C-alpha cells in the first residue's frame, strides 16, 4: 500500500484510507507490519457498521494511532480504498481499553466531489436522527 507516501492533506481536503466499510459485520484494521487490512473481530450477530470507517494517513491522534474518520456516505466502499474527503465535523468519543477510559475522537467527513454531499457543509447538515444514533 505504501501508506507512508500518501499525504494527509490535499488542499482543504484529507485523504482517508478506508478500513471498515458501511454494512460490514467485521471490524478491519490496517496492519502496518504486514501492510494489509486485517480482520480484527466480528460484531455480534445482527450488527453491522452504520458508516464507512477509516483513518487519515501520516497523522497521529492522542491514542497514538492515526486520526480516525467516519466517512458519511450512503454507499459502502472497499476496505483499503483511498477516499478524498471534506471534513464537516468531529465526534467526541471515549473508549475503554484494558480497563482504562480514554478519549478516542473521530473526524466526520464526506467524500469530496460527490454531488449528493455538496450540501453538507458541516455536521449540522447531517440528519439529526442519524447524528443522535
């Protein structure tokens, strides 16, 4: 994949490497040692990811991992794909790991250049019911 060659930013947009696609019952994570998307775990029966999830390459969040991104889109993407996105907001989140609670925020972005997303300028333009969930 050569992720180290992919810039984080393209003008005002960001590059996002998709890990887990919308509708997937598997959580994928990029394994830099093997340079592949690896199945991390399966969700409980009947659950699926409501959004495409990925990360901004060559960034580092507070947890030491690349910055996480929720890609708001009605279509699923392929795990490992590169998507140019426009940031529209952020989700403040907490995660429990090894018994400790830490912040694990996510950027909310929409695919750039996709006409259906042109009207979404910030997170308040996303349906309130979707945001509440």
